[in-house]
C-alpha cells in the first residue's frame, strides 16, 4: 500500500526529500522558500499506513535544527500538517481507511494544493507573522497549537530580524498566563530558542 501511495505523489511531481525507517517525505517547491509536501509512513501499534499533507519552510527548518540540536538526526518534518487518514481505535484495534479511500483523498488533496498553493502559503506567512495557527491546517482552538504557532512565529521572525530574549520571555509569559504548562513542548522549545539566541 505504501509503495502505491508513494507512486501517486511521485506521479504528481513530488520528489522524495528524505526517508527514515518507515517514514518518507515528498516535497514540491512552491514560493518564498516554501515547499508543499506529504509524509507517508507507518504509525500506531498496528503499523497502519499514515499520510499527512502540509508544507515546509526551508530556512526555518535549518534554523530549527540548529536551535534544537537535531541537525545530525534525519527527522521527518512538515512545518504545518494535517493527517489525511486518521488512525482510530475500534473494538480495541487500530484501524484506518483502505487503499482506495486513501488514494482518492491524496488525489483530491493534490488537486487542492495545486489550485490553492499561493493561498496556502499566504495563509501560513500571515499566521507566522501574527503568531497564530493557520486555518488551512486547523480551525480548532487548542493551547498547544497556539504555543507551537508562537514558537514557529518567533523562528520565522528571527530569520528576518533578530528576536530578543525579552521578546521570547513575553511570549512564554502570555502562553503560561493563558494556561499552557511550563513543561509543555512549545514552552520547552522556546527555552531552547532563548538559549540559542542568548549564546
């Protein structure tokens, strides 16, 4: 199933950018250092094939690797993403959609990406500048998503104009004030960015 799904995205011009174990990433350049892409691989206890669509901003990815110390690790990554075939638990077993359903969803998503690539990138850039989560990938409100939006927004801003430690602290204080745990992943990553900038 995985190889057949990979052939679908390759046939639409997406090129394999990296692979690690069961996961493979396929990208197609868009605009302003962004590439649209897919992650295809196995997930869950039952190793069900999982497909995500999304995009990556290449300079941000380079910066994030430096901040988090992961440059030597082949991590599969999409900046913002959405799962096409969510894994659900039914009667104690993990399951997802069959090949025909997933392949149809991938084809629909490829068409959507082609028709709306400029709008998708514009939405993401606007979100990065305003420290909000792009509605192209989630219309739900969740503090952890808000936290990651602030972290990514700070990375994006730092590429254009150096952000200060005080600015990072103000974002952390705002998120903690809203109820996000100081032990959460977004806060932890902002701490790494704080150390990176302070050095």
